[in-house]
C-alpha cells in the first residue's frame, strides 16, 4: 500500500510539472523514486526472501499478461472449455517471450500474436487455441488484441504521415 501511495505521489509531481516521461524528470524526483523503490525491494525481500523476490518481480513484469489470460480463462470457462492453472501459467510464459513485447505490456504486433498462437497450439486444446486466436476479450485497459493491433497501426500511420510531411516540407495542407 505504501508503494502505491508513493507511486501516486510521484506521478502527481510529474503531472504537476508537465512531465510525461519519468526519464525526463529532474534529479531530485529520480532520487526519491530510487529511494522508494529500494525501500520496497528491501521490504519484499525481508518478507519473501530472495527467491520470493524474484518470483514477485516476475509476477509484476507479467501482471498485464496475467490480467489478459484471466479474461481469456473466464471466457473459456463460460464456453465450457476451461483452462487449467498449468495452461494459464504456460500461456503467460509464452506471451512474455513474444517477439516485440515491451516489458510489462502485451505484444502489439502481428508477429507477436502469431508466435503466441503457434505456441499455444502445443498446450491448449483445439477449441481453446481457436478461441484465443479469434475471441475479442479485453485486457486490463479494456482493449482486445485486435484493438491493440489497430491502435498500433494507427500510431504507425500517423508517424509515417508526419515523417512524409516533414520530408516534403509540407504543413499537412
């Protein structure tokens, strides 16, 4: 709870300063962030030990994946094709190793999802794998895998358009 409050406070400081990226924060902010992260790591290590700390770090890194897999598992159970805990754990591992995945997020590329679909066929039933490939359940921010890909494609198109405008010296008119 203390970590969450510290994070909220630090994020509020950034927002009030008009800073969007923590890497652009001033040195004082970065020092406080480092101190709060260190205090949290010490507390977790004291309670869980070194191995528990590593497991916790893995969970945090994959939290968005677990939320996505939880949504998938709920949908699959409602369709009569429930996942086992082992299948869910394996699916998170596969998603974590997907190409083009940034730490803490779902992949946002066709290559990443193709890799996940291909690997999932080795441990999910045919019905579960088909549901994973075609269903439109959301993640923690409410976006389905298809919306994630669409959002990424829109961002890429905007970047391409800006680059072309800049290269031609145009102003977009």
